[in-house]
C-alpha cells in the first residue's frame, strides 16, 4: 500500500519514537504563491483548489514547510494546478 507518509524511528534516551514524515511529491504543474498574513494550507486550498479539505495536496508539495495552522507572511508556497 502506498502512503503519503514515511516513518523514521529516532532514539530518545532509553527508547525510540516514531516520527512520520511527508513524502516529497514532485509535479511540474504548480504555481508559486507568496503567503499573506493569516493564510494556511487549508485557506489556500479553499482559494486555489475549491475546497479546504484538499490542504494535504499543498502540504505534500511543500515538505520543506512544517505543517502550520498559519503560514508566516512571505512564505513561498507551491500550489498544484492539477
């Protein structure tokens, strides 16, 4: 089964913890948007992809950006076109 996430185990003291990471998705069909104040992946998905629940498509295309509730103004975000 394919997943958008991969797991990495990190040793922490006497045990290890599982950390889930988004796999990088590559596509040549995207635009670059510079985030404005109070924007999030969900609000960008609503504006560009017609529904906020599609936020994961933007998150997957931007693994360099930690998944925030709000994007810092000026952050360059790739938005998929398809």
